[in-house]
C-alpha cells in the first residue's frame, strides 16, 4: 500500500509482516509495532527524541559483553523483568509467588558444594551466615534431588565477576536437596549494592533522581524436572532500600527472617559474634523445568 499520512504507517507495517509463519511471533511483532507507534503518537515524538532513543539502544548493545548484560539491566530498571516474572509464576500470575527476577549476574556451572559447605572461596569480610533451606511442592511435600544454584554479592557490593579481588565463583555454589527437600550452606551476610551506573540503564536511573540501590539479598535458582524452575531472591528484613529496590524485585513473600546471634556457642570454631542464621522454605509449582539463558558467561 502507498503511504500518504502518518495514519497509514501502522497498517502498512502490519500488512508487510502478515506472512510471518509462526503465529505467536506474528502476534508479538504486531502488538510491538502497534504499541510503539501508539507511543510515538501519544507523546508526539520529535526527531531529536527519536535519535536519543536510538542512541540509548545502541549504548545498551555497546555496553553488553560476556561479563555484563546491559539489556537485562535496562529491562530490570523499568520493571519489565518483574512484570514478566509475576505474570509467569504463581499459577500464571493468579496467586502470590516466590519467584523474582533473575538479574544480570547468574552464571551457569557454579561449583558443586556439599550440604552445609561454605561458598566463601576467597577472604571476604562480613558476619557469617548459616542458612537452612527447604524446597517443597504445592502440597508441602519435600522435593528431593532438586539442583539449587546460589549466588550473591560481596560486602563491597560486587559479584565476583565484577571484582578482580574475589576468587572465581566466590559466593556462588550449587547444591542438591536431600530426601527431606533440605539444603544448607555457609556464607556471609549479604549487603546492599548499587547497580552499575556507567551505562544507559544506570544513567537513566540517575537522571530520574532515583536511588540506584538494591537491598541486601541472596539469589536462588531451583531446578528439577517436573517443576517450574524457580528463580528467586531472599531479602534481608529491615535492609536499607527494601521499599525502593531500583529493580522492583522485593515482594512480601521474599523477605527472609535473617536472625542475628550476639551470644551463645557459634556454629563453627572460627565464627565470632555476631553471626546470622536464615531458615527459608521455597515452594515450587508444577511446570516447565527449562533453564534461563545465562546473562553472562
Ligand atoms: C541482582 O540482584 O543481581 C541484580 C538484579 C537487577 C539488576 C542488577 C543486579
Ligand atoms: Fe543481586
């Protein structure tokens, strides 16, 4: 069709795409084009503003590498990752869920670690934390033999892949639940940290006068065939920024009871007070046990 005015563009594009063989891809592409065009019309997007938007997209690409995923970070900071997560977990978004966004720092192949073992692989300051976790199904029955990846940032606010001072895979580990659905490990109490602000996502956050911080949390990815892979985070109750997480990841169900112990017999000879414990139960639901695409290598 020949285009005469701005109102002819959207139907022309939809017509051009109509032979896309996969109906779901066609549905997504159609909706994307309709909404992008409606957005441009709603704000009467100028040519300079369009150039700026394209510059941001290019910046996201340039900033992304094997060890940094700026596109995920951008999706996180505009709440898209959390929206997609909540729509796809908790019985398709109909109930509360224990799921949370993956974030840009999950690595596949974390070191296998024995039940109760430590994931502190190079000297890392911070109070000791001993976790006792359990994985159960929707009826409360233990889920044995699930694989669980754990990862978190150091007290300096950096993941090991961002920090040459940490050993490879420091504060990362892979566990298997026992017959009672349990797994446990030793680490340090996680600290809050700012997201990287040297790329388009962080620059946008600062421009919007938002705090770039995430509240302290541990990450978990729980995987067993027959169950929907549970990607989640457990936040430290009372942590700074708990009610203004820059990536909108905190939900009520994910606030863990991290208990502080200031006296008594420490759980290991090298531990001095205060130390912390966390007991947490993860609920998995039936579904697709596929793994996400690792955001970094
Ligand atoms: C994280 O928790 O690892 C994270 C999530 C979103 C953006 C940045 C970091
Ligand atoms: Fe994190």
